[in-house]
C-alpha cells in the first residue's frame, strides 16, 4: 500500500514538473515560428537589396 502511495506521489511530482516544461517549449516553438514568418522575408529582402548594386 505504501509503495503505490509513494509511486503516486512521485508520479504527481513528475507530471507537475514536466507540464510547465512542455508548455514553455510549445510557447517558444510558436514564437519562433511566428518570428520566422515575419523575419525571413525581411532578411531576404535586405540580402537581395545588398546584393543588387
């Protein structure tokens, strides 16, 4: 009985420590994707305008 109780407690601790990491990685990934959507054409335009004399 005590083994399953400890297992459940450690399982809850693991879940509560993993969930914020997953949420943070999703937010960072989403931000990077949106950042690339806005920045890539901008950087491409700068590079093209630099290459054209």
